[in-house]
C-alpha cells in the first residue's frame, strides 16, 4: 500500500481500523479487506487490541474496541460546534422530515460531524463521522466558499441535497448545514424547495456560534 502519512505502520494500523469499521472480520477477512500480509495484519490487530482499539467478538473475530467510545466522547467534547448546532439541525429535520447533516472541512474532504435521519422510510443516510469528497456535493461547494448550493445526483444516483454556510464572527465559513434525500421528494430543484429552511438553520447555527 502507498503511505499516506509517511509512517507506514500508522497507515497500516488505520487501514485495519477502517476495515473493521465496516464490521467484524476474522483474520482471513481482515487480510482480504486490507491487502496486508497475513502476519502483518495479525500483528497489528493484536497490538491495537492491547490498546483497547480492537477487540474480539464471541466468535473470535476482530472488531472495533470499546476505547473508541471514550475517545469519541472526548472528541465531541473538544468540538463544541456539533452540540451547539444540534438544536437548529433537529428543528430543520423535524420541519422538513428529511435527513440533515453538519459537515466541516477535514484534510482534503468533508467530515460529517452530525447526522440526523429522515422520518421517512425511504431516506438517505450519511454515517456520522463519514469522510466524503470536497469536490462533489452541495456541502463541498459551501465549504469552498458558496453561501448556498444544491446538487442532484452529483455524488450518488437518486440523491439530491441543498446546503448553506455556517460562519463565525469573522464571516469565515466553518461548516455547512446540509439537507439530503431522494430526488423524488427533494425534486431536481432542491434549493427552490428547501433552500430557505436550510439557510435559516445555518443562520441559527451561526448566531449560536458567535453568541
């Protein structure tokens, strides 16, 4: 595998964790998912297990360890924007019935830091914590400077979205509020249908940030 950080063992460890984030794996499955040699995959998984980042389930498969719960809580406490934004995002979800997300720029992508599911049976779900491309989708364009943006089937077939910028007291874009769902409900003009509500939610989050 190509090194991302320049520290090969760290990159391989993260590769294992990303593979396990998709579900428990036995050693053969872990090797297949990561492309690492069997001995390397086993050695790193066991090392991560000693730190509580990996554990074994009752079937003996490797899966994410419970230490991630503590680390996740600590990360959320050190990133108050998610909690500050949640009331406005919840109100937007309840008003529209559609899925709502909050994204921030992270490395070369956009990280979903809050994800609220639609009340509809047919819905578009973005896992909280997911890292998505910055160059596709309405939230990516907002994080790159647009006040409001929409997208229709730009990243995923059948999915539309509209996003608006959250700004700090210096008017810098620090996040994007996004509403997403099936094209059949959001239409091919999601900004026309839901743009005003999304802009209002983003403004409410901005106001809470500078308060």
